[in-house]
C-alpha cells in the first residue's frame, strides 16, 4: 500500500477514534442540562424570557421532555449531531450560524498566538539553553517565570493602560475600525493593528511555558549518549546543538503544543472579553452575562470539536518529526 | 606487534572527580602504551576508572565536574591534553575514533544511519556527495550489514542491537583512524551477537591495521581478542603485560583474585540427583503476549514467550535455564511463581497444579516457592529498613512479629551480613550485599524451592563468585531445590546440575550439564557454546576456586 | 564469613530527615524567597480581620481616591477600600486554591494509582477519560459548571477540582505503572502480600515526591483559574475575591487604574511565590548534581 494511502488510513482511523470523545462531550452537556436550574426547555430556549411561548412548546415536544431520561438523551444527542444547536433569539439566528460567524476572529487570534508562543518560545528556550547560566539565560528564565505567574486578564488590562491609554500606540478594543469601512490590504493592516495587544496578551503565558519546556528539553538532550558520540566524531559544538540536540528537543514541545490548544480556547474567553475581540470567547462571555446556557453549551461543544481537529493535526506533524512513530 | 615508538601513550594521567565522590581521582597516575596494530585490553571492575581514562584521550570527560588534572596523552608529537579544541576536533573521528557501550542510546534516534555515518565524512573531508555515498556503502558492506542500501535510510530503532553496533563501528572506521577506542562495545549484547562483533573487530583490525584500546570487565573477552592487557583497580594500573602473561601467570594479587573469580567453563562434577523425587514438574507451559493493538488501533504484535515448555526439578537439584534475551526464560520463571498467569500448561508442586489455583488459594503455596531477583538496586524497597524487608513476608503469613524479627537477624547471619544491618536502609549497602539481603528475604518463608532469576548478572565478577558460593552453600545446608536462570554459560557450568537451553520460547535441549557441555546435540546449543568468549582459555588451576 | 557493614551514615530519624530536606531546599535561593512571600500572604490571610476589621464590601471613603494617599491602594468606584479588599481576598484565593487542589490530588492519585497498578480494561477506561478531559477546553468547562451550579465557594472548588484531577491521575498512573514492574514490588507479590498493602504501603511512599511537586504547582493554577472566573463575574457574591476586584475596575481603566493594578499584582506575587516553592520542593525531593 502506498505511503499516501497509509497516511490517509491513519487520519481516518484517528478521526474514528475521536468519535467517542465527541459523544462524551455531548453527554456531558446533557448532564449539565439536567443539573441546571429549571425546566430543560427553559435552558434550551436560551436567554430567559426572550423566547415565544410557541417556541417553548415546540421545544418541549421536540426534546420529548415528558419522556424518560434515556429517551431524552437519545433525542438530544441526535439533535446535536445533526448540528441543530438551537436558536438564539437575542441575535435572531440559529446558534450554529452565530457560532460559525464568530469562529473566524477566534481562529485568527488563536493561530497568531500559537505561532507567536511556539515560535518565540522555542527561540528563547534555545537562547537560554545555549547560554547556560549566563546573564542571557538568567534574564530569559526570570522573564519566563514571571510571565507564567501572570493572570491573563490582568496583563491585558495593564497593556491597555500603558499602550492604548497612555501611549496611544494601539486601539483599546475591537477587531477593526468598523466605521471606516476599510477594504483589501488596508483592512488587513487595520485588523493587524487591533490584533497586536490581544495576541501579545494571550501568548505571554504560553510563551513562558514553551520557553521553559524548550530550555529543559535542550538540557535533557545535552546529557544523552548520542551527543557524546557526535562529539567523538569531531563535530563542532554548534553543529551538535543545531543538527542533533535541537531536533530531539523539539519533540516534547510539539506534544505540549497540542495539549495546550484546549487551554488556549479558555484563555481566549478572557482575552477576547478584555479586548472586545468579536470571537467565540466574547460570545461566551456575553452569553454568560445574558444567562444563555444553551449558547454556552453550543460554544463548548464546537470548541471541543475544534480541539479534536487541532490535536489530529499536531499528531500528524509529530509523526513527521519523529521517525519512531509509525503511522499505521 | 610491539617494538618501535607507541602510537598512543598515556603518561601519568590524573582524572579528577568532583568533591563528594567516593575517591579523589577516577584515574591516578595511569600510564599506558599502545603499540602499532595491537589490541590492548583495559580490564577492571565497575568504578575502576577504565572508562573515564579512555574518554580522557579524546577530551570527552563530562566537564567541568570531571576533568584531567595532570599528566600527558601523547599522540604523534602532540599532547592531546594540551592542544586547542579545534585540533582535538580534527583528531576525533579521523585519527582516533571511539565506539560506546549502548548502541541504542549512542545513536541519534531521529537521524538515519546513512546520514550519521556520512556526517563524519562531511565534517572531516571535502569529498563530493557521490564519493561520500560510495564510501559509506563500502563501509556498510565491510561491517557485514545485510542490505546496505536499506540500512542507509533506516533509523536506529529499526535495527537490532548487533546491527546498531556494526553501524557504530562503520562510523568509527570510515576514515581509517590510527587508533580505535572501544568502551565495552559488547557488554550490552547477547552472547551470540557479542561473538560476532568481537570477530568483526578482530578482522577489521587486522585488515585496516588499526590499534585498538578495548575496555572490558570480562576476562573471557580479554582471552578472546587481547594481545596485551592492563588491569585497573580503583584508578590505578596494577598490572600491565602480554595477554598470555596476565591470563595464565598473573602476578598482582588483585589480578589473581579477579581471574580466580572467573567461573571455568568446565562443568562441575555431577552429583547423585537422579534418584531424588521430583518436587516441581512443569508441563507444556504456554504464554503469549499481545502488545499494541486495541480497539480501532489496528496492528499490534504477538509474542510467543513460552511455547510448550516442559521441565522437571528434583529435590536438591539446581536446574539451569539458559538463554539469550527474548528466549522466554524470565517468562517461565514468572509463571512458576505465579507473577504471571500462563495461558496453558501445568506447574505441579507435589500433587497440586499451581496454575489452577486462584490468587487466594495460591497464598499458602507461596511459602514453598520463593524468588531471588536480578537487580540489587530495584529489588529492595528503598524506604524500608533491611530488617523489615526480611521480616515482612512471615508477618503477612501470620508469624508473630517478634519471632519474625528474630528470624530476620538469624538469616542475616546466615547470608554473611552483620546483624546490625537490620537497622539500616538499602542504599547504605553495596550491590553484592543487597543481593545477600534478597536471598535472606527469599529464605524467610522457609521455601522448598528457590527460583533465582539472573541473581549475579548485575554484579562485578569478584562479588559474583562470593554470591554463587553463598547460594550453593545455602542450597546444601537447607536442602533446597533451585531453578537458576542465566544467560552466562560459565555460571551455569559452575552451579547447575542440569541445564535447559531455551530459544524463542522453546526448550531446544535439556539434560545434565556435563553431557550438554561435552556433546551438545542441538545446533543452537553448539552455537551458544561456541560464542562464549575465551572458551579456549583455561582458568589457571592453582587459582581457580571451586564453585561449590 | 561475616562481612562488616560498610561505613554507614547515621540512622535517619525524622528530625534529621527534616534537616536534610531543609538543607537541600535552601540551596535554591529563589525558592526560599518564594517561601517568604507565601508566608506573608498566609499571615495576611490569617490576620485579615485584625488588619482591616469589618466587611471589605463596606464603604470606607470617597470614591476614586488615588493610591498612596489616605488609602494605601486607593478606593474603588463606590468608595470601598482596595487594600482591604486585597487582604480579605487573599483568604478566598488561598482557601479555594488549597481545597480544590487537595481534592483533585486525592481523587487523582487514588484513581490513577489503582488503574496504573491493575492495568487492563480499567486502565483503558481511565486513559479514555483523561483523553476526553484533555480535549475539553477546561476553562470553558469550568465556566459552564460554575454557571450551572450558581457561583459560590463550593461550586468553584468543585469546578476547579473536576477540571484538575485528570492531570494528577495521569501522573499517578504513570508512576504506579512503572513501579508495578519494579522488582521489589514483584518480590512482595511473590511473598503473598495483598494488593491493598502493596499499593498503599509499598508503592505509594515511593511515588509521593512527584505528586507533591505537581500538587503544589497546581495550587497556583487553581488560584489563576479562580481569579479568572471571578473576573468574568463568576465569584461567590458574598466573598471578596481578587479577580472580582480587577473585574469591577475594568470599566474605569482610564480614570482609576489602581483598581485593576494592585489586586492583579497580588495575584501575580502569590502565584509566583507558589511556583518558586514548587520548584524548590522539586529540587529538594529529587536532588541531583546541579549543572543547570
């Protein structure tokens, strides 16, 4: 079987393995539904008081709220899998559409953050490890230590105070200057300007994480036997660091990056609400405010699916990097 | 062999250890001479400083904690301890090469073999890509690796241990260095693979006229390949002479002690065991492992660890189970003591089939079969005192704690340890002493049968002899029957009355030790016997201490 | 044939073990500093009622009073004393952090340990569950849980514990799995010791170090989660919290920056101190030659 077919089968199999996870999340949502105050229909209708009585009656019938719990579960699961996540009256559109609309900005923020955090993190970790215990290493380590302890929401607010209010370099909130109706590259530049502070804020914590991880990983690899062999072959220290140690040290960092995606989405809730970035995170915050549990659960479900996909991508990237992993 | 100026000369080398180590110098006033085209074996037990001495030559000591603090290392006209780093780099891999003990960890796991070997050429020569490829392929053939083209693009984890070591040798010899330093390159390999690699090194050395500094702890290996020998103890060279001289007429007391401890390959006198009743009968034991696989995972491997193994143990007998790694001998041992549940077969102790018993039913039978383990460092719980470790078994089986403690003290004496040891922790003892504690622990329950799983493999050769003597002594005194698992045929010859040779889960040959050594029937047994390093060398009779 | 026991260190009593531990811990100066800061925070929490008696929600003075004047950290939009809020808030953070972590560690160690030891289908099930938890965006899940259960100290503690235990379980599982195959465990099995005895008396004491270190770092994470939840409005309305202070100040950034700044610094210092202590513990419990 060709390599390509083998890889496709691997991807297919991994997606299949993800199904129980997705199902579990739906079940969790259902359990939360039961746990919540009031009638399930009240919750499913979304924001209290905004739905019409006819809609409520319709809901009751559709979800079979007079049926035993087991049947309710099946109906609920079926609906979710058919991507019927309910209707938001406040925004006057189906929940699914609403979520998908807001997905874009969140993706922009997340991708930028990941690139920034992983890229700069690896670089800083490398710099720290290669200048062990020098002032360079100490500064980077202290920076990482402090950043790791800093609450996201606070750092965002401090950035706004310093860079937006006092210095005026960056806008205070939002994704773009809507009133200006920019198009094309000007619009991109505008969005980019708005993106700087939120991305910086969100990436700070993870940057610290990857820096420390990379540094520790490089140190661990430096003590390995194959490094002694490389030295015994007459390689320069530079070559040993970059051709041998670096590649091996990357592996745990890549694994960790995959694990962190779920955490990143949570972080985006905070950052988007601080900066008014119109993504899923802000939507979650708004739904919290409006006590729209149904919308929140929808966001939860979809973000989990997003994490599954990203995990798969990371696994594939990892399999390319580490020849010991066979994609079967 | 010798005559003329030495190719490499180590003069009064001092290698300093960091404060807090058990001694100040790893190597103290070490002087060695390597003459052209000879193999010099540097022998010593663990901690003798032989490995660090070798690493000092190429400046591979783990600085700054460990460093060379005095002496000279003369190569050509230069002192390698004084040359600048750049010159040292030029020498490494080109004029002097080194190979190491663990081929799995000594190779970069994410780089292909071809790439790693090619790297030596890229760094030291200006050869073109095509020239380099041809040269690498040539070397891969020289070291007798099958399918060189495939190996070129393969990764270390895809090769066997022996193949990895061949690749390392190819990497070391590709630039035809004057000196090859080999730091215990065969210690981590199976006995048959070891024999092949030793042969390879000897042949390559003859063809390429390389001088070899070979580090080892095994006198059998010394007998197999050395032209000259230097013996190290606690950082000093205590004896240095031709191989014949050191092996057959050693002068220094430490050398004599070491050689005396090497078990001779001649089997012991067979004792009258045939008439004794059978205490343990193993019939058609089967155990298969499934690794990997699982729901939606595809694949998975099946390993047949035991395929219909049948053995008999008579009272007072020591039955040896001999095999290489993967032969299934440990699986069989674990099935006997019910650490593992076999898939099929019987283990009959007297009238009872142990395999049929549930865990609860098995409990009273546990007193009758006990086990001694291999790893002196992992077999004792580091958080418990010795006394508690020994007394715990009997206490759990209902013995009064006072009485159990008394018994523990008695046992400590029996195995040759001071009674005060009962109040100490495992980390305060040496490997040999810990094995003695392990034996005491096994004896605490008064078993009839002792299963010893490679009990001396992790010990230095001098300590090994003592522990083997202890085991034999205890066996005789307490009328025990023993099953002795080992991969070392010398040890088996000394200690076992009968031997079962295992390979790939099957017993390929089974019979009295004397018969098997004198006239082996199965081809694998013959191969095993032929692979024992130094089999043609006889331990000088006046030194040999009977194994008991 | 009696062999003398090798020259031996003193038999280790509890007091000498503690002294040894402190000696190793002391080597890391940053960890000592962290310990000092943490002690200050704990003292602050314990003596909150003495330093700033009364309810921190009470009005204390003019709204928007700047800091370093009459009030150390100024007052907020309603005239409440920010410093009082910070001192009382330390109780909440420490309480929630420690209790939630203790629950997560206990649950995680128990589950992870048992499944790691027995393996088999139990292990498969646990791995699946931790995989699911790894996939779920844990913060969104925590938000959901607290929203459903209505914000209170109990619900926050439960939410954080639910979200944190899988990491401990995975760690414990790994440790028990590797210990299970150690020869001293096998020796116990061959001697006929029962499983419970092996798990609790033999293996557990040897796996405590990494669990303790992870646990201490987890307290820091718990405090970060709790303050983030409070910032979003999900704190117990009856109790003062640092996150709540920051949250209430965000609309007044231009005019009263101190409302957000100082509570945030408190969070930062506390979490930093805990991280330093955790690393100090790691160095002390797993001493190795320092070449870092």
